[in-house]
C-alpha cells in the first residue's frame, strides 16, 4: 500500500495548475482587469491590424492600377493589330491594282479590236475582263448619266438644250475602271450641257 502523501509529492498539484489555467482564461474572457502589458499588447495588435488593412488597401489599389494598365495595353495591341491588318490589305489592294492598271492598255486594245469586228478577240477579251472582274475590276458605264468629275474626264463638250441643267455624258471615248471601289482610271467622255 502506498501512502497518499507519497503520490502527491510525485505529481504536480492539480489545484495550482487549474488556478494558473483559469487566470489565463479569465484574461481573455474579461473576468479579471487587464494589466498594462495586456493593454500594450492590445494597442500593438490594433495598430498592426490598421497597418495590415492599410497595406491590403494599398495592394488592392496597386492591383487595380496594374489591371487597368494591362487592359489598356491589351486594347492598344488589339487596335494596332487591326490597323496593321487593314494596312496590309490596303497595300495588297494597291499592288494588285497596279497590276490591273498595267493590263488596261491590253483591255483597250481588245475593246478596239472588238469594235472593229476583228475575229477571235472576243473570247480573249471576255476571259481577261472576266478574270479581272472576279478580282475587283469594274468598268464604269457612264453613257447617259450625269457627268461626275470624280470618275470621268470631259475631253469633248457640246452645247446643251439651253435649259442650263447639269452636264450629261453623251458618249464614252475611253472606258474608265474602278478597282475594289477606287477609281483606277477615269473614263474619257463627251458631255453635253
């Protein structure tokens, strides 16, 4: 048999442990008045929280600023890409327009040969004009229309009926052409009025 006093000396006093633990709990629950160290700790924690909130707010503002910069750069790049694509398409149209312009004397010769009823020219002329029309060439049909100096050159003039109206195209002396909506070569016309 063992003596109860012997076992008590070997283990820590349970009552003292509970008292220490209880005082720690009381510090957090507010049952006991706070000490100066606790107030200083609370002030330090409150100050750290304020600094933390300020840092978070600053970081969020910086993030929003960088996000705005990234969105602007993305929009600028998209606009640049579209502009370059448009410029490349315009350059291609201009280059192919120059090729078509260099073929206009051939079309004029075919048209003149067809007007003089030279045999065998019609099929070549039709094939050439058909291929160029598929690529964007359009012949200007101005006979009987009002004169437009943007698409025609008046090389001959005849007096009108005296009504003082706008000049009218009476005859096309040389066919004019547009290439993809732009005047490639203005027509030479005779006008009345």
